[in-house]
């Protein structure tokens, strides 16, 4: 992960492209440190979150999931409490928590090649990232249930229609355009940005933290279950088989 300050804009980039920007425990710790660093930097008024490589993120690294629990509650509470606007540039496919955490940010731009998938049921897991509360709120129950219970993959345009994404931008101009818009917002009076975000986020904060806590408790229960272990093992075996066959 890289953290860079460009004037009044703080930029966080997921930087594990060889592993599709999947999250291990160390990445969550890095995200937490980066957010706190930028929160405490008086020069920074807006944060841009994006990624290097072809993927935005493939979500939690399942190979590590059982051996070292991910402290997602702390990171997500930091997002919930974050006083400065966060713009996200989803440059490619996004899976799992990298999808659900988007609803905790303020503006989400997606490349035309981005897709969004939450395969929690396939893996014997459960909703996370406050999605059990926020997805029905922003998408409506019918679409949220399809995304969370069926694990339906959304294209960028479908995610925009579902209100998860603010706008889809053509791939060829995506990075430059997102950076331009982020810098434009960062040029606005910083206290006005924080005050307006607080008016929007403040009333929801206790509800979001309660939803986060419920989900984390459910995740802890799920990852200890035989059902989850078998589902993840089956998924990883299927993935390994596809990779092997692709080399034949």
C-alpha cells in the first residue's frame, strides 16, 4: 500500500497487484494507519482511495482467513468516523469487503471495466462492511438481497443504477479524470467539506457501528464453522483445478 500527499489531497493506493490486491491482516493494519495518518494531517482535506494493477481488490485473502483473523471492525469504524470526504476510484474488479466498504465512503467512481461481487454465501460467510444495513438502504431490499444472498455480480453500470457507484468513467480516461475531480474537491474550503459530511454521516454513525459489530460477530462465528471451512476448501480446490486446466 502506498500513501501520498499531493497538496490538499491524500492518496491511498492498494499495491499488491501480483495477488490481485487481496487483503491480508497486514493490509488492514496498513489501511488503518494510512487513514489515521491522513486524518491527522491538517494539510489534507480530501482522500482518494484507489489501486495499482488490473484489480481494485479481490477481497480478503482466503488462504490466511482461518490462521490470522482480520481486524475489520476497527478499520471499518475508522471509515465510519472519518471526518474528511473519501473518494474511491474503482479501477477494476472488486470482490467481498472491497465492495461492501464502498458504501462507507462518500463518492465512488468506477472504471468501465470494473465489476462488483460479494460471494459471501458461496464461501459460507456472511454480510460485512455494514452492507446488511447500507445495501438495503441504498439499493432497496430486492437488489440488496440479490447481491448479498445470491452473490450476483454487478457491472459498473448496474452498480451505478443500484446507487453503489456515483458514475462510471471510460477506462481510457479513468485515472486522470478521477484525479482531476478529487483535486477539484480538495480545493474547496476544508471545514465546509467536513461540516457537510458530518451533517450527512453523523446521524447514521451509531447505527453503522452497531451493524458493523453485529456483522463482525457473525463473521467470527462463521469462520469457525465446518460449513465455512468446507465451502472455502471447495472454492479453493475448484480455483486450483481451473488454473491447472488453463495451463494444459
